[in-house]
C-alpha cells in the first residue's frame, strides 16, 4: 500500500499564492504519473495538472500560466505552486499517484486539502 499525504492548503485572498505538497510513502514500487485534481461539492473531480517522472507536464486550461506542478522523484513528492489565485480556484485539492508493481498499475489518492480563495 502507498499512502499520500497532502499539505499546504488554506485560506488566501484573490491574487495570492499557495503551495501544495503531496508525499508518497509506504510500499512503493515505481511511481509513474503524479497528478493534482480538485473538486467542488456537487461537481465532478477535475484534473488540474499532471507530471511524469522525467518532468513532462500538462495543465487544465483554467490554470495554465498560473499553476506550476513539479516533483522530487527522490522524495516521491509532488508539488503544486498556485499563483494569482481566483475565487473559482476554491476547491478540495487531491493528490493522485500511479504506482507500478511488476508492470501492474495501481492508483492511490490523498485525503484532500482545502483551498479557499476569498474575493
């Protein structure tokens, strides 16, 4: 089993910044893609950003140019730097990681961290 622990959420004013962290621990084989999702009550979970082990990134259109995903492979940790935050960024943010054991992928989720952006 792999555990993902997120940190860094909180309350910030519009235009401000936050940095989320997600550390993987436990019986890790080989973590491939690491991703950040967010979810607002009553809506589907939305993919915010993803990053591969070599560092290839993808972003949702709504966060391009404002958010930056990065990772430290040695620490099995992924980060999400969020700048120029908007009230519509308010959501619970979830870390997701795919671990490959003997080429069999398993998806793991963190418990979520709340980000609230006030106007």
